[in-house]
C-alpha cells in the first residue's frame, strides 16, 4: 500500500497494525484508509449517506459528516479551478430554482426562488448563487412583473445551445433524491451537482481522493 498522503511507496508496518510513511512521516490505518476510499467511491456513485452507512456498516452520522466535508472540498476545488484558469465565458444564463417545499406552494412566487447564474467556460459549467430578486411592491402589477422576469432573464445569445440547459435539468433531477435541501446548505449541493456534471466518475474519485488526503 502506498502512502495516501504523499503517494510514496516507502511505507513500513507498525506493531499496532498501522503503517508509517518514511517520507512524510504520517501514520495511518489501512483499514480506515480502505473505508475512506469506499465512502468516496459510493459518494461519486450517487449513493446517499443512509445507504452508504448500511453498505459499509458504519454509523450514519459519520458518513453524513464525511459527505458534508466532501461537498466543501469540492466547492473549494471548483472555485479555485475556475478563477485560476483563463476564462472563456462562451455562454451564461440566469436560472430560478425552487425547493421541494416551494414547489408544493400553490402561490409560489419567483421572489422566493434560489437565483443561480451559470456559466459555460472551458467546456465546464460553473455556477454562482445570486441574491434573491427584490420584491416588486406594486400590488396588481407584481404577477405581471414576475412573468416579465421569466422572459427577460440574464442570458447570452447562444446559452440555449450549450450544456447549460442540460445542466439545469440535471440539477433538478439530482436534487430530487433528497428529502429536502435547506437554503443554508444549498450552495454545497449545487457544487456537488456541478462537479459530477463536469467530470466522469473515475475522474471524480481521483480528484476527491487527492482533495481529501492533501
């Protein structure tokens, strides 16, 4: 087994069944490393935390905490990757997302929606959370103004012809598997979807392993 932290092959056994790397001097448990790798694989396979805990026979809270950490690492990775590259914002589009609870509301208002601005740059989707729309307070004109906003969202001329339109559908379908995502944590679930949309599964696992052990 190579060192999960520095990839060195110079690893030796300790008496307590742990291993130690001669290069970075880190100690680790092979059993824990194997479990961590399985959690990463299941996360990238879109297995939810509850099912993952049952498969691995690990406490649900432990898996949930690990999934939360993965999402934060992914968010940092995507932000850093986007802003450190030469940007080619070939298209962009504003999108209004309603939570599961909001979708059940018969008086659903566009002002309650989560406002997202998506970019398609360097053959990848990148998203930003935007402030909610400011309430238009003119009585009977409010509904007409919402309809106006739907038809006059921010978008580039060729946005419809890029993967952005596909991503919005992917986002909606991906978030259906959760009983509900509160707005406080929505950003991290959004970034998870962005990550899984942009990268093939094997690449997801490779990236997440590097992020987790760095």
